[in-house]
């Protein structure tokens, strides 16, 4: 809004082949979403804009930026293409915005970012936004800023209060069967599943479709039209499940996500916080379940240390032995924050699972401190 207000007060049109505000996004979906927001909020203002990203024809984008625009939303790769073609100059940029800056700098965009910032005027306003900010990435971002003011809406690694979290210890080879069982046995109307790789996402989609569960995936190997159809289908509830990698899903705003499934635990603990934050938005409650194999337990310890709490363990017919309490220590500064509400899919202690070996899961009975009988 401040950017629109500032630009709306300028009388002269931007010069041909230039822009006044440059907004960089790591993904096509997020760039399109930002462009849509600018159109909505600036509907009654005389502020021109264009959105450019890869995966589509560059011809229309060349014509759009060639006329000059007030606001240009772009992914780094396509922006560099336009600069190299000499159809765009950054000499008139007054405002630079980097959205999801940690992902931009951490996942291969650093060289493009350096090339872009070298072409910008020395006198400009810089705005960096990010849901997570690891220390090493924050240091790199700070090198691009001058006397920055840091604003934090919530403390680092704070999980949403209304998200009911749980962990199921399961062998990797049984993860797909477990996910299918949960979807078949429980009310999970809009479920977002996170995998670590693009190949893993496709494998999950194939397995769910074979069970007639409406599913699609978004990741870097999908075309722009495929990604747009998948998002539209998920938002309209035509698709019950959307499988995504962290990069493709970063920054995407989808209302009404009922469940988040961490099919693979992320290597970066902050990514866990960002993933489960996709549910329980705008005052609603949500469920987040994570699958954890033997080899992922160090990742689980890192996550619990980062969020300063232990994630409650839930038992299922496919569960494997859970780690001892000392294996899941959250550290001297950590603490266990009990969750008041159990996820809707959990059964009460003592109830038998339904459906044979693949029935609903039930929570592990909590032990008294120092061992002893279940409470």
C-alpha cells in the first residue's frame, strides 16, 4: 500500500524500458499472486504494472516492459533475460523489494541478485521480506542493505498456537500407505503434503491417484499451466490433496487448508515452521502431522530444538519403535508445551484401530515423569 500511495503521486509516466518499483519473487506462483494483489489494491489508481516470469512466452513480457511501468514484479531469471536482451533498464528504480529473501539467496539466485543489484541506482529504498531468516542468510542479506531497520511480527521459529502438531514414526517404505490410510479413514478435506524432492512429489501423486484420491503436484519441473491448474483445483476444492516442494509452495496463500502433512522432514528446521503455518490461518484451527523414519530422527531433534518444544507422538498400526525421551531432548533452553486440543483424526486412548492392520491411529499414552504407569 505505501508503494502504491507513493507512486500514485507521481505525475510523469515512467520512461520507456524502465520501472520505478522492482519486486523480486523466487517463484512464478508467488510473482503472479503479488501481481494480483497490486491490481486489486491499485484498481482505482493510475499506476501501471507488469508481471514477468519464466515458463511462458517472453514476447508479451517484452512489449509490456518496453512501454515502461511503475511496478515490475519478476522472478530473477526472467528479469536477467530481459536485461540481457536490452529491453529493460534498472537505472530508474526507486524501490527494490525482495520477497522470501532467504529462499532467493539460499537456493541459487545469489548470482542473479548480485547482477541485478549492481545495475540499480545507489540511492533507492530497499525492502526485504521473509517468513524465515536463518543467520547465515540474514548476514548475506544485510550486506545488501544500508542501516536496515528489522521488523519481526513473531519471534523466530514460533509455531502457530492453533496448529495441533503430531509425529508418527514410520519406515520410509510405508509412508505412502500411511498417507493413503489417513486420507481414507479421516476427514481431511484440504490437505497440503510436503515432500523433499520433485521426484518424491510425483511418486506420492501417482500413489494417491491410483487410490482415486484427487491429487496434483506443484514443483519446478511442472509447466506454468500445470502449476496454475493444480493451484486452481486445490483452491476450488476440486482437488483434495496438493503435493508440493518447499520452493514451489513458498509464499503461496491458500485459504482453508485443513491439514499439513510433512511427508519428508525438511533439512532446515525453519522450513517446518513455515510449512505448518499454511494451516490455522485467520483464527481457524488446523492439523499438522509429520512422518519420521529412523534416518530422519536427527532432523526431528533439530526441529524440536528450534521450536523449543517436543512434538507429541501419535501411534498407528504402521508405527515403528519411538525414540527414548533422551533422544528427543530439546536442550536446556527448550520446554515441552502441551497441546490442549488433539487433532480431529486421533482416537481416544484405549480405542482399538478400525480396518485391521491399517486402521486409524491412536495417540501414545503419556508417561509420568521418570517413568511409571500410564496416566
